[in-house]
C-alpha cells in the first residue's frame, strides 16, 4: 500500500513539473513573440526615417510602463495639432509598448493631412553600465535620455520632452531656439524655479547644480552632434558613481551636475518653454507666460491626472478627447475654454489665461475672446 502511495505522489510530482515547465515555456514564447514583433516594427520604421527633411522638427520621447502610453500619444497628438512644419517622432519604449505606438502612429499617418514620420525603438543602455539600475533611476527608463547622443548616433539634434508634456504652440517655436545658441552651447533648458524662496536645489540639494536655482530637464533641446563631440556619455557614469547617494531627481540631477561644471555649454530659455505647477501653485512666478502664454505645458507632480491644479487637467482632458482631423476650434479650443472656466479657486486657476493664450492664437477665430 505504501508503494502505491509513493508511486502516486511521484506521478503527481512529474505531472506538476511538466505543467510548470510547459507554463514557463508558453510565457517565454509569448515574451519572445512580443519582442520579435517589436523588433520587426522597429526595423520597418527605421527604414522609413533615415533621411532628415529640410526644416523638419525632431521630437523624442521615452516611455516605459502602460500608464505612459496614453500620456505620450496625447503629447504627440498636441505636436501634430499645432505644427506647421514636417515632424519626425522618435519614440523609445519598452518592447511591450512598441506595437501599440506603431499601430496608433500608422493610423494617424493615414488620417492626418500633415507631413510626419516616426520610428519606434526599444530602450537600450550601454553594455558597460548596470542596466537594471539605470532603468529604475528616478522613473522607469527616464535615464535613457542621458545616453541619447550614443543611442541616436545618426541623429543631429532633437527636442526631447517628458511624457507628461503638451504643446500649446507649434513645436517649431521651441525648435527655432537652436538658432539662438552660440557655437559651444549643446543643450537648452528652463530654470527649475523662478523664486529662491520655493526653490528645491538651492534649499535641499546635496550635490552641485546649474546656476542659482538649477534647471528642469522636462523640455530639452539637444544638439546631439555637439554632445558627442563633448563626449557627453563619458561624463554620465562617473558622475552617477560619485553622487549616487546624494541625488534625488535621477537623470535631472546628473544633467545639473554636468552643467554646473560646464555652464558655458547650456542655453537657458524662459519658463514659458516648460510651464509647470511650480509656476502657479503658490503664486504666479512666470511673468512671461502671464503676458504671452505658456508654450509647453509640463504636468509634473501628476497634475494632468489629479484635481490639485485643475487647469493642467483641463488642458490634458481636452487634448486627450480631441480626435485628429476634426475641427480644432469646435472640438478642442472650445472644450479647453469650457474646462478652464469651470469654478476653480486654485492658485493656478487664477491665471487660467496662461493656458489659453497660445491655443487661442493658433486655433481661434476672430469672434473668440479670452476676456
């Protein structure tokens, strides 16, 4: 009788082992299928976007995690809505997201009466680095931007934006700041703060940073050719090794450290180019935006998806709901205005015109007024 039970247990053990191995094989096959499909899509899109077009604006975004897919697509949609020049999108993402990006951007090419091309490629880090650590630094894959001069070695220049940004003006307005750079500047950024009383770097940073208040890396013009000549990526790993226990904001802190030691390499543009909740959540501190409107909206602190500062969510919601190739006046500008003018007693709500001046300028009709 004992022998029977031993044989029974042994048989059940073999069956369980077989099921486990088969399950792992199926999972592995599915992962390989996704990666192979993504690799094929990357190879296909790469062939289409090798030669730059004259006056083309190149926008790059890095997106990892399902929650970044919709944000990134909404940002790319905003660029298409306002742009009057040819665009090229470089999307760098997890393998799992590549098919979704490829399918949506291919769909847009068929319905949008604008010239744009795209390439979607997987996240890659140098072999000499700790890939797992870099992927998790601050936010998933955000550190990829530190290695873009190497990763995009056939690209001259890009406008890099975080996923939680929206264009409120033609992207070429930001792109044309390249023309204002001198012959040694290799990137452009906005200040992290305008008011030293609320500044983070000047009050809390335990590492070097650019200037008096530091810079924010959410909207970054990158002359990749000059960055390669500067040997940018050779600074990144040693700086992280030295300051890894002192940095809080990951890749942004490393960028600040580099420009602290090489301030002549950075061109600084105003808060209009990277308008964030920090510019209005306590008091309005971006006077240029109050006068002429924000150019790029940066929904940091999750403000596109929360009720903390309603104007940020209002603009994002209107942009997300808008369907390309429909009337932007009726289906985007008017919803923006309606959402913005809802009862809102937040500090950012007090300067809601900051969010509307530029869209009204580019999408409005003569009978629309912001008064």
